[in-house]
C-alpha cells in the first residue's frame, strides 16, 4: 500500500482528486487504497478536514473538485453559468477546501490580529489562540470545530467502537463531541486512510555542540498522540525523560493523578481536538518567536527573546531618516514596490497598509499611536514598509518573507519602544514624537516636494532633529523586550506532556506545560515518522515548497569527495534525509553532515536513507524535470533501504519504494491549456510555488495550481508510474 503527503494547501485537493480519478486493474481508485496519510504543517489543514469530513451536504467531489482530463477545456469565466464548475477557473464548488484560502483571507496579518483579539476579548489562553484561530478558519465550515470563540471543546477518535470504549471508561465525556471517520458510501464518501499529524516538541535539553534547545518529533493519530521514539538523554520542561509511546489522543494535554496497571487517571483542562492537532503541526511562527532561528536555552530565560527584539530594534539604531524621507517620496511617485523586493509585488503598499491598520485597530495600538501624537497611521505604515524593504533587502525574517504581518510586527516593536521612551525619558523624548509627527504631517506635500525647495528644507530640519533624538533609543531596547516579547512567547502552543514510563513519578511535583511547534521545523515531509510503521513499504512524497528545482547554471552533478557539486538546488527537506546539508551556494553543491557540525542543528539528525543514494535522487529529479528544470512533471521513483534513526525511531534495513513528486512549473502542462488560460498562468507570480505565509489567493490561482498538481499525477505520461506504486 502507499502513503502520500502534501505540504501546501492548494496542492492537496488537486493530488487527492487525481488519486480518486486513477484506478488499478481491479477498478478501485488509488485514493481508497492508500493505507496511511502523513501530513505536516499546512498539509495538516487539508488532511484533518478530509479525514473527518462528515458534513451530509458536502460530498468528496465538492470538497476535492473533480479531475479535468482535457485541460484545454478550462475557461476563465462562464457568463452563461452552463459549464461544469470544475472547468471554470473563477469558480469553486460550495464546500470546496480551496475556499478556506480564497481572496478574502490574508493569512499572516489576520492571524496576528485574530490571536490578539481572542486573548483580549474572549479570554482565550495565549497558548491556545492559534489553534482556536485555525479551528474557526478551516474546520468550522466543515462542522469539525466546536468551542465558540474561546477554545476548542471537542476531540476525535477512529470509529464508533473506539468512541464507545472511551466513553465506557470516561462517562463524564458523554456530552462532548467526538469526531469520527466517515463511513464509506458509494458515490459520496471514500474510505479514509490512517491519518498521522506531525508536529514538534521543544525539549529542555541543549545540544552538546550548540547552545540551542533540541526538538523532537510528535505524532498525533486517531488512536494515540505522543513521542513514539525513545532518543536517549532528552528531557521535558519537568526534567523528565521523553518518549516511549503516546496516550490516547483525547487525553493528550493532561496531568496524571493516579496509576494502576495499564490505566492512568488524569486531570485535564480540556480535550485534545482536531484543531489542536492541525494547529500544533502548522504553528510555523512558534519557531521564530523562540528567538530568530535559535531556541533560548531555558523556557524562563528571556535573553533569547531579547535577542530577537534586539535584532529588530537594532535596525532602528541604524536608521537614516533621510533614507526614510526619500523612500516616502518614492512611495508617492510609485505605489507598487519594485519587482525583486521582499514584499509581494501583486499587493501595492496602500493595500498592505490597510491590512496593517486593521490589525492595529484590533490590537489597540492605533489608540496608543494617536496618544503619542502620530495621527496618520497609513502614512507611517506605508513608509515603514518601503523603508525596511529598501534598507534591509536581504532581511531573513519568516524564511525571507517580508509581508504585511512581518512589517506590522516591526511596527509593534517600534511602537512599544517609542512608548517606553515617552514614559521613561519624559520631556527629553517629546521632540522625538513631535519630529515624527511633523515629518508625517508633511506627507501630503511629497508629490510636489522635488519642486518645492522650501518645504524640502523644512522637512530636512525635522530629519536632523529625529536623528539626534534617536541616539537615546538603544537605552530602551531591554525595556521594550521585557514588555512585548514575553507576551509573544506565550503565543507558542503549550500542552501538558507526560509519557507512560514516567507517569508514576509525575504525580508528586509541580507540573509545567511544554512548548510545541510546526512539524516542518524538524522534518518537512512526514516521511521519517511514516517509516516507523513496518507495514508501509511504498511511499509517495508530494513536495510543493520553495525553492523550486532551481537551475543556477546547469551542469551535471559531480561527486568530489564528501560533496556533490552542481548548480541545481532542490528543496531543503530532501538532502538531510540522506545525511547531507541543504544546498551550499558558496561551493555550489551539497556536503555531508559530519560529527560535531554546529550548523543546521535541527535537521542534522534526519537521515533515514543511505548517503550513497542522494546522488541518485538528485540526478533523477533533475532528469525528470526536463529542459531548464521547467519542462516536465518532476516524478522520480527510487528503491531505498532505511538506516537506523534514534530520533524518529526508524529501524534500519527495511526496503521501501519512494516516489518523489515535486511540483515544479511544467511547460508540457501549460502547453495543453488554451491561450487565454496560458496568459493567466504567465501573470501569476511564482506559479505554482505560492507563498503560503501570504495566502490571499483568488479562485483562478487555486484552480490552476491544483490543476497542474492533478496533471502531475494523472496526466497520460505520469499515471502509470503512480499506479505502479499500488500494484507492486
């Protein structure tokens, strides 16, 4: 049987519909023969919703949309409303998963604003705000979220029998909602595969060769949730050993109170829900809030947070306000950021500013800024966007994404700092605020500023005053960090964790929760956890992420000692599975991990396949992708033998087949579209590898991406390879 995984949300309904369309020789669809589904990060949104879809109004065809065999029949619009919906790019069926990420949803800005709103207005614990947000956004429309605006208040299991067993032991849960797998129904519901949601747990153990907290893989299934491997020496926030198995999923996030043979009695604030499972798996932000790609040594140590804020606020110390002034002039002359900037070019600055203003209104920062004398918030934000993307073009925040959310975060830091300066420095800082206000009051004149020398000189004086006043700012960085960052740190998902082998010892001391984060921080495909199941011997891995297979001056990969030299860069998740570092631009190639490596600390222990096989997958993917790595569907099948991995609990010596399916742009697919639709594809930035952190997609973008993803599986030249995975 086969396993498959999808990374990003728009990819998934296309892949699922293709696997539904294809059949083996016995007439069964490939999808209903999939044994297990392992999802990570954004893939869990789709995986959780699909696994438990029971809404009587929404069929699987509605949820997935239907496969289009002849892609030349796609049309952009249908004024007559007579064509099937799956042919019309501007349409999505009611109940289709793509509507979750449609154009009225800007992911990162809305996320921050909603989380603060939940905390301030609904008393949602900070450590549950993200899970609640995702539950309402993704699951509620499919009847899979309950709990109102505060916290999730349901759980999930496998079928009526497993639910019955839980309720017999826990009659107090009789009135709680327990979501179950749907019963297969011809023409409406396919059999569901065994779902594995992958996320990560931050341990309280520090790497011996690097001062960062180590991360360990967590699996959440319809039956059990926990750390199933037993890596030696790792402890949780309670200084207890980690691993060795899981607890029944409903009881994850609990505290043991008594133990008797094979049964534990626990105290639980609330049930562990689907929203928790997909929320923990996709909480990408948690990694960054722990200290700019570094985890602080202990949970209570705020130095790591201060370093994060210090890094951002340190930029303020570099501010050349004359640059800001020139940037504002550029904004007034050209509202859209130039191509190549880190702000998505399809969103102009006015739109980004409006989104950030919405966030500021919700969080209460607008009022604070007004009290400080800064009235024209739009101008401040617009200037901040443009300034930071020009001043720091290589700023590596959120994997290099500089969107409205990140800029708003920077603005939050600046606002807090200004507030600190005002409160602590008194009259000394008043000129800072006045200078800010004077500068931005002048913004309406900026379109004619080049012609008005007098106004230019007036504003230039304000700039010099601001530069002088900003000399006091470094004194208040620590104060700003102490006030803002602890609250941000509390946004990281938190659950009470315990394992079977130390349940008894955990009954007699103060119990502290542990922090959890995105599964992709550790292993971005879900392959390593899948390999812990010995009845899985065929794996299909779907990859859609940045980078695409990038041709940086093509030449055949060459083995040079422990390195593979090539101009071809592939997704960063593949090399560590074979014991290699991600692509190194300096040497133009890949090098093997060595004992004592202190770089790439999170992925150095991901190897599950032989190093000798990495050259094979690298050259196989390059060859499959065709001319300039952009011609064909990029699918490559590989026979592999596992190697021992203590972190994930993988046993060496197992023979498996892996089909790597890489969503790269394929000219062969585009050539089969009509000219009108080809033009739409050409106008989409980064097609089909969209930025998941700024999900503001329209129906056309969603349909085109999922359309190519489906063709990669079921197209005439591709389908036999996928069918072979089910007939071997």
